[in-house]
């Protein structure tokens, strides 16, 4: 669908987009840009991209789609830079992959060419970062949330949906505000809880002194804390841009832990309440995909 694509940032998501596009059509011409072009050489060697360059040597001539796949803070600067380029065609589309949408969109929507930018958030990825972990099927069956704003054209929104669906993703269109609120509870709060759980365990381990606790760590603990291995810099940016929603979610989490604590500290006659608490959580979880 897009014959010439520019990708800014070649980590897990950016690299997977390039791999997926080349799998669909090897003739798609892909230019990759990064802060350190040397780090992009493996993608060029593997023919995942056709040319590489630094952010200071960007050329957007003929580009039909630009994909910004860098940390959220940096993406705002790059999106603004792309929209200001004279050689950018008036019908070219710019998308991003950031996990916070409202503040990104609000920062660019007043620019003259802001209608060419459409926010996106693929609900795919891993705690492992970097091009070396990218793969061509990363988006298969995953959701991609598209968050257009008032200046976007319906035809461009359709084109963006078709782009992600060509990568076998499922697309949903909602407002940026609604997106940020929902992912607070499905993505951001879980990371806060996982990080807190790791820290609580570590403090307990320190209090116990020397000793190997490895034999006591099962799959449940590893599954519950896996996401805490994500990039600290990325999560610092996410929290900074979605602070109010995350604080409200943490208040709810603290309240819920208080409810659980009260049930646990109750009398024997209240053990049914404890069963009901766990049963309710299990029933909800079992209905999730």
C-alpha cells in the first residue's frame, strides 16, 4: 500500500514493522533513521531496510508513510520536525507507536500540517528492547489503538487502519483521552504493581541477610513481575505524560489492597468472604482473552 516508508527508531516495534512490511512486499522501500546510524547497520545488512541515516540527515522526499518509533518524550520533537519539512508530500501520513496519546497529539495538533499526523499504539511488544528482538509476526492478532484528532481526514484514518491490518493487527479507533485512561489500567498500573512487588521482595530478602531464594521463586512470581524488566527510561516518560491517570489508578489499587487486608484480618466466620474475594477475581480473569 505504501511504496516508500521512513521509520524513525529501529527498536523492537520499529524493527518489527520493517520486517513485517518486507515480508508483505520486498519491494517496499524503507529508510531508517536513528540517533546513531551505526546501530542501524545490522538491519541494512539483513536487507530489512534499504538505507539508514541519522536524525540530522533526514530526507523525506517521496515518503508516503513516516513511522515514529522512539521513546515518547523524543517522539514529540521528531513528529514536529517531520511536519515542518518542506519536502514532505501534502498527502504523506505520519504515525507513532507511543503508549501515551493525549499529550503527544495536543503538542502537535496546532501545527499547520498536524492533520497529517495520526496517533497509534500497538498493544504488542515485550519487556525486551532492541532491534535484535524484532520479528515479522509481532503484530499478528494484536490490537492497535488509533487515536485520531479533529484535523485528520477520514481517508487517512482508513489508510492507517489498512496499514496495521496488513500487518495482521486488529484496529480500534478511539479518542486520545479515552485511550490514555483505559491503558492506565491495562498497562501502566500493572507495571507499577509489578515493580512494587519486586521491590517488596528485595527488601524482604535484604532483611533476611544472606541466602539463596532462587529455589523459592516459581513461575507465578516470574509471570507477575516480568514486565518490571521494561526500560526504566521509557516508563519514566510514560508516567510523566500520564501522571494524573496513574495516580488515580494507584489510589484505587491502594484502596483495593486495604479491602483485601481487612478481609484477611477478619474472624474465622469471615473466611467465606476471602473465598468470595478470590473467586470473584478468578471469574473476572477467566473471562479475559
